[in-house]
C-alpha cells in the first residue's frame, strides 16, 4: 500500500512566521504535489515536482515555495505566513504508470 | 478559471436508492477523469476513473459515465449506503501533463 505521511495534522502559526510542511512517501513515486483545500473551491494545486530538485508552479504558487532534495520528500514552505493561508494542505504522489494520485491525511494550518 | 465544476455542493439520498453526482468540464483536451472520495480528517482516496476514449466504466456499486460532446461526467452509486457519506471530488487531466484539475466537491449524505 502507498503511504503518504504529512509532518503535522494540525498547526497554528502567527502571521509573519516561516512555516514548513513536510510530506514523505514510501512508494518511490516520481511525481509529488501540494494542494490546498478550501470550502467551495475544492483542491487547488500550489506546486508539483516530477523529479528530485525539479518543481513546477501550479495555479496558486504566490506566497509559497517548495523543496525536493530527495525523491521521497517534498516540502512546502510559507516564507511569511498570512491569515489568507489558513487552509487544509494536502500532499499527493503519483507514479509514472498511472494517473491515480495518492493523498496524505492533510495538515490543517491556522494562521493567526 | 475553474476548468472542472461540480455545481451541486451537497446531495442527500435515502439508503438503498441511487446517488448521482455530476461534474462538468470546459477543457476539451482532458484525456482522463477520476472520482475521489474524502472523509473528514482524511486525504481523498481514489474511487474510479475513466479514459476519454470510453463512455462508461463500472466497478461494483460505482459507475462513471462520460459524455464528451456535453463535457459532462457523472458518478452513479447503486445502491447507496450510509458509509458512502463523504465529499466526492471530480478530477480531470491530460496525458502529457502531470497536474490535474479538481472540482469543488459534492457532499453526499446517505440517510439510513
């Protein structure tokens, strides 16, 4: 079974703090994704990576950056957290042989 | 610009009856479509998919229908069970792109 884990289930940060969200997968998948889920908007893609050290912007990259130094790990960084980044953040992975994405349990981030 | 739209935010059906969840898309280049199911406090899990070359795919109680001319797909659940109560996301993608577009989700409630 594919396992995708996220570093925290719940996180509370203050405005202006730097925030790191980490995602780790154990299935050797090439592709990894970061989404945010907001009511009425569904899942929106922030960034994705198709290989180590490679990254592509999604639909809403502003205010975020990512890092993929190892194949199994994909980090989302909020350089200076703002209240409008309060959301559920979901990491996902996808192999080369399928278009099915496997999701982690999500991190509920609250920025106060 | 939402390329994948789920216009019904919620749906309530009686146990044993059919649930029909709808999804519309605007991008005629989409090659494949997927449905995901999401329980609270969990990441989405893959349910069923369909390629653009097909118009129907069935897996047990779940059937997805694709109408390419109308750019519309639907998920049928027969018979519906209380355990099916969840948020359902429609997603679509292109074979030459790694990213996927998600709808806003439909919350299905199946009443005993």
